[in-house]
C-alpha cells in the first residue's frame, strides 16, 4: 500500500505523535517531488527533554552513517528551540512546523539554513493529499492542529500554534484516496481533537464530523480516535460510541494526573471525578470499551498522597494502556518555575504507575484467550485487535487486511492466535 519508494529516496525519521507520522508522509512526497534523493529528514518532538535528546542522537548517527547526505531537521523541537540544532555542524537545514509542509521548502533552490516563522500566525491547516504511509497498515487522518489551551507543563502550543480544524470535505477526500489504496483502518489525529470544528463555519463537533465521515466513506472499516479530553465529548460522539461498530472500543484519555490539586496546577480542563464519569458512561454505552491514558509522574508540588490518587484512579478505572512519562521541565512553561519533585522520586512514581498498567494489561489479555477476534494485520505475522491488543499470528497473512483469528494464549504482553473460523 502507499507510495512506491524510489531508489535512494529521501529517508524520513519520525519522533513523537501520530500527527508527526502524517506530516512525515507529506514531507516525503515533497522531497521526492523536489528530487532530494540523498536526504535525511528528521521530524522531531518537543514533549520531553528525552525526546529532544533522542533527536540530537539520531542526527549525529545519521551524519556518521551518511557523510554526504543533506540532513534536514524539522518538527516541534525545531520550531520551539531552533538554536539547539543551529549549533550542530551535522545539520544542513532547519524547517519550522509551517515550513515543513510547504513544497517550496524542499529542493536545491531553497538553501536558506534556518526557516522557522511565527507558528502563532497560522490561521488554517493546509490540506495535503497523501497516498499512503510507508511500512504501515493503518492510515492517519489529520483533522486538526494546534491547541488553544495552555497547560502549565506543555510547550506544544508553541510548536503547533493555536487550534485549527481541517474542513470535512478535505478529510473525506483524503480518506477516499487512502481507501482506494487499500487502507481499511483510520486513526483521527490532531493536537486537541475534541476542539474540532470550533473555528469552522457552523461549528461542527468531533462527533458530527465522525458521523459524516463514516457516512461519506463506507469503505472505512475501522475508525480510531487519538487522545480525548474527558469533559469535551459531545452528544454525537457518545451516540457513535454506543451504536457505531466501525468506531473501535479503545478510547485514549488525555488524563495527565488523577489528583484534583495537581490537575488544577496543570490547568487541565477536567477533575478526577470527570474521569470516573467518562469511564463509567463509556462502559455503560459500550460494555467492552477499554481505555488508554497519558499520565505524568512527579509533576511539580506532587506529594506522595497526590501520587497515590493517580495510582488509585488507574486501578479503579482499569486503564489498560498506560502511557507514563516522568515529568520533564520545558523551559518557558509555568510548571518549570514551580517547586520541583526530585528526579529519583519521579522515576519511582513512574515505575509504580507502569506496574499498574502492566497488571491491568495482563488481566485484559488473559480475558481475551479463547475468543475469536477481528485483527488488522500489520505485517505478515502481527496485528491488532479492535481493542488495540497486539497479536502474534501462527500463520502469515496479507498486511492491511482484517481477518478473524482464534486467540490461543497470552504471554501477558501480547496475544497469540491461529486462523479463526
């Protein structure tokens, strides 16, 4: 599926979110069209210090392995802190998050080394038709970019700008193009997808957009949502969760913490009780729903008791897929000026949360043994169930197809399956 890769085609190395994955394919297309055969594009993330360190490490490795390549660095870390890459001799060009999506930024005629403009000036999300995703069986559909909120720990609005929504027509066109190329499962991506439509005529909601998209493109067999804010789910989306089998029963919550004081200091939009309400309502409407969540361990001022509240929420809400991050100071954010929790305590709290996540996942996987499940094949012998559980197949199948399998066992990290009835 997707683009055929030319010999010596530009290489794209992607860090971070699914939105970056989508944008990497846009850049791959621009670079191929510009004839940038011997180029390496590194699409960075700025969520944590570790993400930026990994990007710098990848840049140095790329130069060692490819001494004659043109190395282009872009993404959120390049947008928010271009100077760190400007000081690296390995880097030939730095593009901001607006510039990386413009065809004119690529090619030999554009040699200006640093091109990073004011992301806050962006007023719309440009539509880029892509044909596929290299090496991937599912497709990412960009529906939104940027964020109007200013959580105290987060630098992403300064990398992505304010919230802008993609009009429904452009989303439908992209989905139709990708279904023609064989994609059956789609993930809706953005920075704050529950803000979808607030800037569009008629202010359509995320749920209304999903309903119209599924009606307009019946070839979509599976639709997934990326991170949801638990207090911003609209009535149409609740109806889809209840009654639309093509909307997958795996919901990822932008949680960040399970203690009210920490949530207030983070300037989040929800409180602890809102998460319990969201999970309870989702399970009532869709009894087989499973949940993922992002959670930060060791946020500034977090006490042992506050950390225990987060742990208890993860247990009581039975969060199956836990994405745990030890708090990472981002210069220029309000949280970086708050009293910090020592690094070793952040790591200990993160380890406890990850253990809870491992325990929840183990129980869920064990509950699936003996079932016949629908699996999207990712490569010839692996795939994911509707609940996003990883599966290893004891036979080979065509990547991108959706098949019925019988779950035979689990090793508590993934499922194993034989061909189903």
